[in-house]
C-alpha cells in the first residue's frame, strides 16, 4: 500500500513543475510588457542656469489592455516635470473610437497639470484628434516652434510631423538657429544623420519601441530599418533606444509605453523618461 501511494504522488510532480514553469513564464512576460518604469537620465548645458526636468512619453497605442491612464498620470506626478513631451502614436491606425478616447483623455489630463508639447506619429494623425488636443491646451507641434521660459532659462521647442523623409529633407529649411535658447527638436521617427546635421541641443524621438525584444549587452534582436537579425553583432549601427551624440548635441530615443503590434517586449520595459537638464 505504501509503495502505491508513493507512486501516485510522484506522478503529480511533472504536472506541478509544468504549471510552475507556465506561471513563471507568464509573470516574466507580464513584467516585460506591462510594468511601467521611470527611466531617469540627464545631460548638462552651459545654456541652463537651474536644473529643469522634462517627462517624455510615446507610443501608447492605446487599447483595452494597455497600461492605464491612471498609472501613467501617477508616474508623471512622481516625476513632477516642468513640462511634458509626447512623441506620437498614442493610438493605433486601426483603433476603435473608444481606444482613441483613451489617448485623448490621457493627453487632456496631462495638459491640465503641465505644459504639454506633442508631435503626432505615423498612426495618430486624425485632424479631428489634433484639433481636440489643441482645444484642450496641448501644444500640437507640426512644423511649428514655441519659446518656453523655465527657471531663468529659455527653451526653443520645435516639432515636426514627418512619417517619412525624402533624400532632400533638411530642417534648416524649416527652422532658423537661435543660439540664445536651448534648442529642443521633437520628432516621432528618428533620422540621426539629418538631425545631427541640424544640430539642436537636444533631439527627442520615439517610434522604434526600443526594438521590442532585446538581449542584455547585445541589443535588439531584429532591426526593422536594416532588416538584420542581431544587427549589432553584424556591425550595423542601430538607432533604436537611448542616447546618440552628435556635434553640438545629442539625440535620445525612448522605447515608449505600448505593445504594438504584439506584446513581445523582452528586456525592454515600457517607460516614461525623466530627463533632467543641468547647468554645466
């Protein structure tokens, strides 16, 4: 009798291990795709007299299961930024009216508490949407510029709404340099060579989702621009996440918040960026 009982117990062990493995994989996947972190970063400038903090978010691709507006607003409150930059694709091209409303409500709530500057992506381009944001106090930046004064420093905010770039693209045709201000360029889609040639003090971009799936110390698994798998191992320069310096300034690419087109983030958490600019 004892031997039979022992055998029955042993038969259960493979199923326990199986379901334990399923739970571990599920929570690992859930953490990678829906845990929202604050990515704190900074840089210095001789044009700044007092520290200034900006929050940067993008690529929500709002849907019923996306990270909630309340969670995002709570993280913004923790950052306590002087202004917020939103870099586009807050809903998806095929979003329902209800899903678009999630993005609109978030943007409207942000504008109630902070100066908010927005550039559309390649998804959230509806004229009605942009008009609603403008009416709610959001600064919609489509080849426009504004000057913002914060803590004794002047910031020149420039925004563009390109969804593609021609070979003749040149930002000098749209904006004139102003060395009396700290110049910030906002764009959804990165274009390192052209942005470096323009030379804003700071360029903020999004769109890449950080490459979605990444490996520690190696980088993105697949680069959609070059079409290469493990591009960094093939000496392909990839502009998908983090800082990229150029003469006179630097470009920062955020990996954004959302999980479009599929929730396959790996070692690449959804993020809101807390960017502090410090006196040099």
